[in-house]
C-alpha cells in the first residue's frame, strides 16, 4: 500500500465525498458540452443508426448536369467532404469521451483516474470534466 501525502489524502476525501452540488454542476457542464457537440455534428453529419455513437459525414449528392462548371462544383463538394472527415472524427471522439464521463457519473465511478486509480482533483474536473486521468498520469 502506498503512502499518501496530506494533499492526496485530502483530495481523495474530497472526491470520495464529492459534494452533490459540485457533481451536479459537472454533470450539467457535460450535458451542455454533449448538446453542443451534437449540434455541431448535425451541421454536416448524421447519426449512423446501425452503430451507436457513430456519425457519418454527409456525402455530396450529384444531380448530374453537364459541362465544365458542373464538374468544378462536384470537385468542390468532394473537397469539402474530405475536409470534414477529420473534423467529424475529432468531434465524435470528444462526444464519446463526454458520454463516457456521463456514464461514469450514473454508475458512481466518476472522478477516478483510469491509470493509477487515484481520485482526479476537483480542480481538474472543473476545468476538464471529461478527464479520464489525473494530472500526474496525463503526462
């Protein structure tokens, strides 16, 4: 068993007995972030009904047409699609992290570092409520 210094012991007690008000504030912050991420994704992607948590960037629909002008428009649409793919991936990953934090709150496992199993500081959670590791393990 490792020896905890005073700060770690105090912080551990704070997390273990996390104030319901603080926990509710963090949960509200996470819910708001989830809502914002979903709105942003909906601008250019749609939920994949077959795979939970997956979003698909909308591929441009070509209505045919002829001539060089239509080919340029089609090329521009494909270029935009290719540009949006990594944005979708980043937002989707962030949304998955937020959803994981919300799930941990529901299960009573929120605020524990996934690496060292020690409590994540409340200060870190207030800044980054979806944190999965403590500041020390983040490095």
